[in-house]
C-alpha cells in the first residue's frame, strides 16, 4: 500500500516559497520495512515536511528505509531531521537505513561525518537485503 504525502509548513515561512518547492513524500511497505521516498530538495524550506512524519514512522516500524534517490540536495536542516530520525530509531530499538544517495548528497554526508552515523546502501533493494 503506497501513501503519498504533500505536506506544507504553515508557520512563519512564506507560503509562496513553499508552494514553489514542496517536498513530496511517498510511503510503501516492502517486506518487513517501511520505505519513505522523499522527492525534491531537503533544505530549510522543506525539511519540516519530512520532520512531520519521520519520527512517528520510525517509531512505529521495526525497519525504515529512507530512499533519497530523488533528493538532489541536503542542507544542514535536512541532516538535522535525518539525525532526529536516527535518534528515534536507536531509542526505540528500530533500524533506519538510507539508500540511493546521489554523488553530491553522499559528499555532504562524507564531509559532515554523517556517513559514519547512518547505514547507507546503494538502493532500496540493497537496503531491504541488509535488514532481512
């Protein structure tokens, strides 16, 4: 069952910038894992969209894969949201695996040291194999 979310922040950020750059998130159960697939940039304008769903999904599922194949850019705000998800997974005894990082996103993870924090797999299939 695939779900599709298009959440928008209604806080102090300008709604026009959010409408230009919304983050779309689809969710799908694959085997024993929830696969969350964001599409778009994961930056200060859109990170709140993923932050709105990630902790609850990670806490509710023994294994969660975040497929970043359609995310071309991750800022420090995006890294913070992913770190929050990792902390939620660790505290609940669940697994969080990232997959499909583009070369530029992988570089951000390497430079920031986040490559050592997360389990990162080449694609969703490899991530599924690693958790089964």
